[in-house]
């Protein structure tokens, strides 16, 4: 009897422990199972979303490549006979390392001339293009320098393409010359009039000073950037107030169709100017 009773006590104790332990253990297993499912669902959704974006990116790339080949063939009517009234002035910014590819620069200018662009400004930070301007001009029979134009105000009316070569020094030196011009003009006026009040220079004053020192120049309507950087690389900021910037990739990968597409997009986009 004593042995049976002891056995019953042990069984009862085990049953109590099992009843007390099993619900918590089951809850932990269920929670872990639900967490694993949620992690799997989230990873699956992220994978599918990533695949969708990759597919869209690939399709857009294929579309751009096909258009770049179809545009020169004349199969797309929307890119034929571009009306360049809005594009009076175009600038090309090139990374200084890529500016050493003179033959590609010449080829790009020949494309722009064939499209009908009349005035192009070529810019790189270190002035590589300016050093090679004689080679570039000799390769383009229908071109002339901006400095050699007799009537700069009406340079767009000529049949030749007008080229302007700029570098980072044109920006810095231009501002320095304009500041010196304004300072000397202000000091002279102050001496003659005897007025001791401080003069506040406006944007129009700076524009007049830049033109007076020969650093004004027309503002480009469209600026094409060639190189790894997606910025204007120090192109004179005062000449970019309403300029549309387009990154074109590297010179090595440039295509005629891509140039035509960039110009066509600029011509079809409506620009809103603030007051």
C-alpha cells in the first residue's frame, strides 16, 4: 500500500508539472513559428519588389538603347525635323579626363551641327578643351570662335557654328574681375559725389559688371554633361539661372540618338519661370 501510494504521488506530481509546463512551451513554439512565417513573407515580398524594379530598369534600358538606334534611321517621326527656336544656346560640360578624347568631342560637335545647333559652349574644369581648340576648329570647317564674332549680339544669325571654350578659371576670374570693377566704380562715384552711404549691389549690377569685363556671355538653354559626375563641374553659375541640365553618361558610350532625344525632350517640356 505504501509503495502504491508513493507511486500515485509521483504520477500526480508529474501530471501537475506537465499541466503547468505545456501551455507555456506550446505558446513559445507557436510564436516562433509565426515569427518565422512573417520573416519569410517579408523576405519574399522584398525579393519580388526588387525583381520588379530590376525588370523595369532593364526594360527602360532596352528601350533607350533601341531608341538610340532607331532615331538615326528616321523610323521615329517625332524625332524628325526638330524645331530649335527654343534652343538658342547649348553648353557641353565634359569631365577633364574625358576631355582628352578629342576625336569624340569633334564627333559630338559634328552631330550637333547636323542637328542644327548654332552656338555651343565647351567646358571642362582644367581647360583641356581650350588647349585643343585649334585642332577642334580645324576639324569643323563651318565653325568659328565666339571671340572672333564681330557682332556678338546677333551671332545666332550666322550660318556657322559658334564655339566658346571655358574652364573653371573663367568662373573664378570672372567673379573677381566683376567685383573689382564694381568696387572701383563705386569708389569713384563715392569720391565724386561725396556720398558716404553704403551701396547695395543688385543682380543687375553684377550682370552689367560681368559683361563689362567680358565674362557675361549668353545663358545656355540646355547643358549636356558627359562624365561620371552628375553636376555642372563649376560651369559659371550666373549663366545657368534657367538652364536645363541633362547627364548623358560617358563620352565612350555617347550615341547620336541619345543627343537627339535629349534635345527633343527639352523642346517638348514646358518651362515655368518664377517671378
